[in-house]
C-alpha cells in the first residue's frame, strides 16, 4: 500500500529514540528490578485541589464540547499569568489551548513553515523537534550549543546558520536535555538575529517554573520581537499534570487566529472539565508545587555530586528542568553502549544522547523523576557499573 510522504519522513531514528525505555519498561512489567530514569514523567501526583476541581466539574456535567480555542476562563488565567511573569499584556484571543506543549509546537510549526523553509534549532535538542520540523516538511538546521559553557547558545552561531530560506528559530529554555537556562542577554542576541533576518522565534517554555539558581526569561518579555515571538507552555511539569494534556500557545493575534483554524480539524477542542481544573491549577496556590520544586533541587544536588565523583563520568550542573546530561566517554563507551550495558548489568534505564543530536552521542540523559532514595539506589548501581568498566579497561 502507498503512504503519504509524511509517514516516511517521520520514520527516522527520532521515532525510535525511546527504544531503551520501552524495553526497560517491558522488563520491569515482567518483574525485573529496573529503575526507569529514561523519560521525563515526574513521579509526583497532581495536587489534590486540582484533581478535586476536575471531579466536581465532571459531576456538574461539564462533559460537552468546549470552545475550539479553549475555555475563556482558562485562556484568561493563562493571559493573566503571562502578564505577571513577562510584563507582556496579551488578550485572551492570543491564547490557544492545545493538548500539551507538544501538540502546541506541532500546530505552530504547521502554521509557520513548509517545504523549502529552514528552521534553526540549537543542538542538542529535545527529541521530538526533529519529527515536528519533518512533519511540516521543512528542513531542520542544527546550531551547536557551547558544551564548554554549560550548553549555552552563542547568538553569533545562530546568525551564521541563517540563509535566505530560514523562517523560524526554535528555542527551548529551560532546556531538555541539558538543564541550561537562557540568559536575558542571549535572548536579546537571538531577538537581534530574528529582527535582522525577519524570522519567527518560537520558544518551548514547559520548564519555565523549574529553575534552580537563575531566573527563567520568557521570549515574550522581549518587547522588540512581540510581533514575531511565540511562547509554548503547559501544566505537565509545573503541576505534575502530564497525563491531563493541558498546554497552550501565546502568539501574536494573526497567528493565534490561524492556530484556531488549525485546531478545529486537528483536535476539536479539549474537555471542559479538564480545563476547569486547569484554571484552579493556575489561579490558586498549591503547596505541593513548592514542595516539588524543593525536592527537584535536592535530587539534582545529590545526583550531580554523586555522578561527578564516579570514574569516567562527568556532568554539568543543570540550571533548570528535570534532567542532566552525563558525559560517559571517560568509560571508553559511547552513550548508546553505556545505556544498554547499564540496563543489562545495573538495572537502570537512562536515555542515550543519540536522540538529542550528534554532539551528545557520548552522553546519556538522567531524569530526576524518582524519589531521593530511588535516585540514591540508581547512583549506587551506576557507580558499580562505572567501576566495573574501569577495572575492565585497567586489565585490558
Ligand atoms: C522540552 C519539552 N517540550 C515539550 C514536552 C512535552 O510537554 P507536554 O506534556 O506539555 O506536551 C516535553 C516533555 O517532556 C519536553 O521535555
């Protein structure tokens, strides 16, 4: 049978980046003692008040079709929060609700780029970006992040990659997989490039609430690019609501209208009772989210100090997000072989760097998505594995 070209374009290595995770999960289901740290699925429960709000709304019969662009109360709550954090006043019409930031990005890409266009993406990059750009039929151009500067972006490198086909810059801060958080100066540099070359700046900000020692700066806090900046957010990470699939786009008015036209045939609007609960998430204080934040910091501190004391392993301290990228080249293995060996010999599943880009094939990504005691156990196992590799190479 014949398939549309999009099906072939999506059948790439990126589609199989989570192969180790799928395998590890099956082994765990079969009773093996495996610690899964290969996916960004937080272990925390959604705060109780939010879950209760969904139940109440469900019982109140909020089970009909909602507005295509999202419920007005939720769009307003997002616009208010956006104004509070970025200083940018946006109207409700500039907010479009999508099932997660992932779908939001997909919808934005379809509205902004097409075959013949180029999209600049700092690399390493989140695994799905490759498929998103491929799906739109555009060409992804990787722009290397500076490994030696904690994976920060040099806007001059971005500019060097611009051609007359470039249409869009796709940023992600705080960054998955490196934990880098872009500075205001770096974003200003990106804004200058975008203005000079008439480009869109789309920024995936799903980890906006999760920084440790530095502030998050939204791309929308740069007034000079207000007509060309797009922010993507969600409740998945900030409120441990991954499975609820509540995300959004904040965009200039014309793009927001195009997005509404697109989401009609794409997903037809999200469940009103989930969106009612999302309003509670955004408009009320939840002590659980503060506790979560504190815990992520403790987890980061424990894992980074342990990893950096292990033979052959090194990592830089993430400034945000819930991940760290571990350089395993000192063990003599690349990320792929290290990760599979660790799964077989240590029962810990980490994600090989391959899916994030060519510059980090010597790395593995560690997710801080388990309680401290489990992470400590995982570190013990990783250390034993790293020592076994050390003694192997000593005896070779
Ligand atoms: C950088 C990044 N963007 C988007 C997503 C997807 O987020 P959502 O659950 O809001 O679709 C993830 C999930 O891990 C992510 O790490």
